[in-house]
C-alpha cells in the first residue's frame, strides 16, 4: 500500500485539504476528502480538439485535462493546477 497524499493549504487562513488514498487501491476521492475541509474543488477545465459536429462517435473526440481549481471556502483564495501534459 502506498503512503502518498497531496496537501493543499491556504496561506491566508491556514485551512488544509489532505487528499489521501482510500483503503482499496491508491485512489483519492476529492469529494470524500473535502467533506470536512474548508477547501473545495471549484472547477475542472477539459479542452477538446476540433468541433463536436466533426465527429461521428463520441469516443472519437480527443480531450485533455487543462486545469483543476481548488478554492478556500473561508477567504476565497484559490490555486489552479495546470500543465498536465
């Protein structure tokens, strides 16, 4: 079992979100970990290649994770994680 975690902390308020793995596998579920935190997942941006009308099948569309934004619920400060390629 892995002992990895990701910590996001607000320097303004001191609020902390620890993304820790669940008991099965090494997956961390953001919603489960954020329930008792004052930092939340604010938005996720996914880029797609081309125009949706150009595709016959939904699985032909190529997508890329662009940004993930976490926000402090107390002060409104935020961090955007990007450049996943």
